[in-house]
C-alpha cells in the first residue's frame, strides 16, 4: 500500500467545517460548531501545523516526493486573513456578486437593528444603493441608533470576528460577529475602497467620520482618514456605513427590496426605507411602537453543547473543581445532578477542569448525555418572540391580502436549547398569484432567510403539512399552491443553521414538529376562511347548474302536456334564485371588510407594499448557491 | 308509498300518467315549491322475498328526487326528458329500442358544454326509474330492449303474423324478441316436455348441433349470460301457459347461481316485474359444486375463485331465497374448494360429453336443485 504524502494540497481539499485550515486566525478555530458536526478533540486541533512549525510527516513517504517540507512551509506562511476570506467567502454569504450585495446590506441592517434595540430606540433605517458602474455599487446604510464611540469603530468594522455575540447564549440576530467587517473586507478586496463610517454618538456634538481598511495580515483596523464635524442629517444620534463593492443588482426573489420587506415584517417596530440604483424609492413604515423586550442571556444547558465547546468551557472556567464547574457554568445543574454526572463519568468532584479538559472531557460529555441522568429542561423566558398579534399586524401593513392570521407557539426545547416557533399566513389579494406555489418567508431571530429553502426545516415542515385539509391544493412532496404567503419565524438562543452562511435551519425533529403544529393551527383558520369563500363560489355554481337545467326541463314538460312554458320557466328561475341566495353575498364577508380596512390603513401610513407577483416566477438561478 | 305516487300508479293509460307528471311540475313551480318525484327504491333494502309466492317483490320504500338539489337536479331533468320521449312514442304509436330513446333524448344542453346524457348507461336506469314511478312497464311505454337470446325445439309459434317452426331454425335458432306479449308471440303446437335454459350461447350451439332437443324432446333456450327481459317473459309464459317444467344450466360460479335465482325469483333491480317474469318452479340442473368429483373432471379445468367471487358467494349465501339446506351446502362447497367451473369444462371429457352423458344422466337421476 502506498501511503500518500500528507501535503498541504490534500489537507486543503478537505471541507473547511471539519478541520480548520492551518493559517486561519486563531479566533476562527474557536468558532462554535455547526449544528451536528462536532468539533474535533483538542489534540486534533493542536496537531495541525502552525505556520512556521516544522512539518512533521510530509517528507516521510514511500511514493514520489512532490514538495519538500521547506516548500510547503513557505507556501503556508503566505496565506493571510484575506486569502482565507476569499477562499471561504461562500461560507460567509459572498459567493456571488448578487448575494454579496444582499449580504452586505443584511449585515449592516442587522447591526443597526441590534444597536437601536440595545439603546432602546425604535429603529429607523435608510438603505441606499448607488450604482457606480454595471458591476460596482455603493451601499449606504444609516440608522438612528446610539452611534459608536471613536475607539470602538475600528474594532467593529475593521477586525474580523469581533463582537459581543460570539459566545453568549442569548437570542440575537447574528451569532458569530463575522458580519459587517467581512462585508467591508469583501468591498476592499473587490474595489480597493475603504469602509466609510460616519457616526454621531452624542446629540449635541458633531458627527465623526473615518475610513477604515482591514490589515489582512494582522486582522487589525487601519485608519486611512479621520475627521470630526462631518455632515449629518436626520436623527440626533446614529451611524452611517458606506461600503463599495463588486456586485450585481437584480430584482426578484433574492432582491434587496424583497429582503427589506421581509425584514420589515419580522420587525414591526422598525421603519425601513430604500432608495435603489434604478430610482426605487420605498418605505416600510413600522406597524408597532413597542420595542421587543430585550432577550435574557442564559448559561448553556448541558444537553445543548457540543464536545468542542465543553472542552473550551473546561479550559476557560474560573471554577476550581469539576463539581463547581458544572454547577456554575451551566443552567439546570443542581449539586445532585452534578454529582450524578461526575459519578457516571467516574471523575472525582474535586478534579481540576483545566487539567481534565484534554483527557477526560469526552467522559464528561458522555455522562451529561447519558439517559440515566435526568436534567430539567432549560428556562424558556430568555426568548423574545415577535408575537402573533404583531406578526398579523405587520402582515396586514406590508401585504395586501384578503385573509391574515398569525400565532406564537409556546416555547420548546431542542438539544438543551430553548426555541419558539411563530407562524402566519396572508391569503389572497390582488397582488398574489393563484396559480403558483405559495410564497414562503423564513425567519430566524427576525432575520429573513432567503437562500437554500430546500434544505431548510421550515420548508420541509410546510411540505409535510397536509394543506389539502385546509382547502389548498398541494401535490405530494411539494409546497401547497395558491395565492398565499406563509411565514415561519424561529426564535432561539442558538439557531441551528445547516451551514456557516446561516441560510437554512437544520432538521431537528423537535423544531419540525413545533413548526408543523403552528402551521396546522394557522391552516385551520385559513381553512375556515376558505370554506366560507368556497361556499359562495359553490352557491354560484349551483345556481348556474339549476339555470342550465331549467330550460331542458321546461321543454320536456312542454312536450308531455299542454302547459304555459313561459310561466313555468319564470317560476322555476324564481325558485332557483331563492335557493342560492348565498351566491349573492359579497366575497370574503367579515374578512373582506377587514382586508379593506387594512389596505386603507396601509395607504394612510404611506407604506408601499412590495409587489408580490413576479417574484414567485423565475429567479431560480442562484437558488441553493 | 305516497298518495300522489299511488294515484299516478293507479291510472290506466300510460299517456295520462305522463301528462300528470308534467302537471305536477307546473303545480310545484306555481306554489314556489321545490319540485320532486317519488320513485320506489330499487335497492336490496326495498326488496322483500315472499315465501308464499316464492318471488322477490318491491317494497314500499320510495326515494324523493328533487329538482333543486345539486346531486339530483340532472337526474330529475333526465327523468322528464325520458318521459317526454315516451310521450312522443305514444303519440305517434311507434315502438323503439332503449338505445334509440337514448339518442332521441341526447343533446348538448344550451349554453353549457354538457350533454343531457353521456352514454346509454346513464339513460337505462332512468327508464327503470320511470317504469317504477309510473307503474308502467317499458313495453307499455313503447320501449324495448335489444334482442338477445335464441330458442329451438319441438314447437311452432306465431310471431307478428308469421308462423315459425322452431324445429327448423338451423344453427342459430329463433331470435327471441324483447317484447313477447300475446300481440307479438303466440304458442301454436308444442310437443316438447320441458325447457332447458342454457347460460351460454356456445354450449347452446353444441346442444343444438347434437340435436339434443330432438332426442330429449325439449325446448332449448339461451339468454347469452343473464337472461334478458324478453327471454324471461317468454319462459314465464311457456311455463304458465304450456305447463312445461324449466331446467336451468349455468356455470358453477356465483354469477351462474345468480342467473338461476333471477329466473326463479326475479331480480332486485326489476323486482316490480317479478310477478310477470319469475318462474318459482325453475330447477337448477348444473353445474353443481359436486359435479367435478362426481364426473371426475380433471383438475386443470377449474379456475380459482378471486376475491370478487368469494364476496359475491358470501352475499348470495345470505339471500333469503338461498336459505334451503341444499343451496347452503352447494355455495359453501364452492367456497371451501375455492374453485369455479365453466360449462365448457365438461368438454374436457369429450366434445359431446355434455349432450350425451352429463345432461341425460342428471335428468334421468333427478340430480337437480330446487
């Protein structure tokens, strides 16, 4: 058997999620694991050669030598943050120029929303895209948030993986803090332009302006320009970010327009506006003046963590012994439970977690997940759902439909992580396409998920729900068809995405079950509405049938006896009308008037609901990219 | 049975009945009521077996057919269409086949992409509905079914003015018309001592070719499967007017048993006609479930019962007119063996086994069921 040289090439061809690249920044190695893929044990991580290390095995080969250790080392040294970024940009949402544009806006808007909420301000976010050339655009996102103090600007915008969200267990939009700085890096790499930030942290003081680039070798911000007293219009405080990038601007399913509309629906307390490169000028006005309650931070539940995280926690804990570590660093671990876990792992309570981390972590991990030990479900008060009422209000404000319903399920738990499902339906209306499949809006922690619908637990749950029970047509293994929008929101302290690009929710049975329950409840309400609507159509059809047969009947009776045919026809038509009175009821009844009221309210508030049709058609080109 | 229905059925002239039907519709319409027709149900639940007469009779259950009912509107309209067709026939004093009537009443409905009748299967049951609703047989409404069935034997008859010698009918026999009333068919001279009704045309041909009727001095009739109304009515008249015993020779399967039972007691569907068609004295000559063993037929001539056969056999087992012990044994034997036999299976023992051995043996030894 020929043993292949363990060269850099081979290593690099491996999927990045499984084994970190040798030259990635230290922070990236510590990245929390994706859904089900556990992080390797520490030896494996440490075993990877650091730049400049003497290669351990590459020259010990039986086959032909392809490169010397020195060659390899030379090559390895030159890989930098920017190279890592460009190589892995598909993981971060920058795989196509079109997606890059959307991701940039998404990261900026997420940041703005978070900043506003943390400061207790109702968000007002203006998004502008200026066309520089066919393939180059300048994205400007301005918010009315608290602004950023001078010395933080660089860290937020000029350093990858900086942020407070990285490891805490608290419901938040982003989870990895790779967002806005990555967008800046992408812009810099594709256009050479810096990220421009204008921020006004103090109402009484002038705005501060700076231009930043990321030093891709050191992962440090570089200030290119700094000045005070910059021009600022609008809110008393706030931040404006400008990024120029190579991109593609297109309408359709994955359009900026569509993303902003969905963001507005999931954030009823926010007002968003959009000025596009083709003269687009629209605004989605907030339908609620209530800020969502701030989510509480919780300690991780022992059943919710992966082995890699457990090792990290053991290494970095302040507890001096294992008993204390389990009690202090996790939720729902009482002294009795901690004792049970340690007994199961055959580890003394007095052992030092730091020392155990390398050797016995796996035993602890197995003990935690042993069926013999009962651990209470995690607290669920840390989740902040949008709320059924607000979702419905939001749907009414942003979508012109005939029927609306929305609800929140009670919180539930998957693998130790609390989560909550919300669902809503908007049906009918002049803008909806009755012949195509329903339009699905997926959200995770209020962020719209626009890509990879096929692999997502939300899409799967919608397909698995039998919509024919609710008077919608549906082919086997497919989404239902009809003029409807189906919305599903997953709120959780830790959303299990299928990949780093955070585009699809992983298929946990607990999550799918909850989504289905929510959809079924909405479906029943829709079914009741549709059966009323169907009744009117049915009555009209009945009347038509009677009217058709009356002529035949009168002719036949006329041939059978001497009768007055005209009178008989008149009498029968009269009875037919009285028997099908429901056919004359204006369609929709109660819901119809509600829809009209909502449409009127929408116009008054100045909202311009985005057009719905057209988006469902075509635009499958970058599906599942 | 409702008063109106009784009144309608009590009228003598079918033409009056049809006029009354039209008038009823006008009265309903004038009063602003939902027009309806009462039609005696032609279902198993509305059929009673009369032990005394040993025939199936129609009960008093009726179905009310409304016009302003989405499931019934079309049928209601169709019933009037068929009635108007019959009214036309009565007026011009002509008879026609039920297939002709189907074409007379079939057309595209004005302003709709819909036919009054899609096929004859739709119009035939409407004719039966009208027959029971009016209490008039289709023959009285100047309708007849297509001819089916044939007869040969030692007899001369009069058919619509022609004398027919049934001894000289070649290989095909005299085709039995669908209307065989006195005005169409009269019996002249008859030497035959019994009637043999054969289910199948092919076996009937074998017996005719072998001149079975000559050797055994009988009438040989077939109905090509389930005997049509003309054949049944003719058998009834021959049995009652000429006092001839009737033997039935059918396949050994649930369908064959049912054919025998329809001849003997009448059918569920046409229960209203039993009294003028059923022959309670009819005897079942074969094939019996015991014949395979008795005549040592080879195994390969039998066919396994399928699910449908089994279900049908179990149904028949429950019919009140199959409650005689010998019949229960017969049906249970078939279910136990799990096989059925066609008449042609007898040919395995020789091409003329049926005419030269089987039938003579059965008749001579009185191996029949009642």
